[in-house]
């Protein structure tokens, strides 16, 4: 039954190249993909992250974030290229400040010793395109080719059911 659901709900395939953080992904790894399609998630570079009080962190980014809609989330890429988050987000003092309850242990290093963290932002429903990795192929130099298919929870809806007779 899962196979039939895969045929019905896994309808999109993604192919792209990325830097070496692509080597973190394995077969069937869940990956949230972002694109610059209007109305979906946004990306930016983190300038700083500071304590906002009450267990919250205030992130300052390089781009204005679009705060239209409700239920915003924020995530970022750590120094190993792995996604941290998403966390519920609210606006700070301006469109470039994001307040979220990020545990201090997860805060990234924002010093100039390495590439600054990338920040991903949007509404909970449309901030990414959820996908499952099909293959990871190093392509020489510092690039990695990845192919993935869309993730859809409906594929697994019959996993606990008995097959029909």
C-alpha cells in the first residue's frame, strides 16, 4: 500500500548542486529545500545573535524579512552545514530582527573566523519544500550533486493498517 501511495504523492523530483555540506545527507535523509519563489521561505545571513531575555534570542540578519501571514518560523545552518530549527519566530524592533526561543547551546558562532550562518525564515506552512534525498554524488572540487523527491506524510498513512482482503 505504501508503494501505491508513493506513486500518488511523491510527484516532484529535485536536482541541484551545493557545497560540501551536501555530504551530510544520506539516502532518504529528510531535507528542507528553499528557493527564491515569492511567497515561500526567505534566506539571509546572520549578523548577530544575542540574548533577548526570557529565554529568547534576538537574531539580526542582512535582509528585511517579510512578516505578512501568521505562524512564522526561523532556522539556521550551523558550522557543520546542518539545519538547526525551525523555531517559532516573532518580529523584533524592525524587519531585520527575529526573536525566537533558541537554546543558548544551539547558538552559532558569528565571529569572523568562518562563513557566517545562513538563516531561513517563513511561515510554518510554506518556509521550505520538504524532500527526501535519493542520491548524493560528489562532483569534484567543492561541489556535491543531490537528487531528492518531495516528502509527503500521506505516503505513510496506511503503515499501521491491515491490508484489504
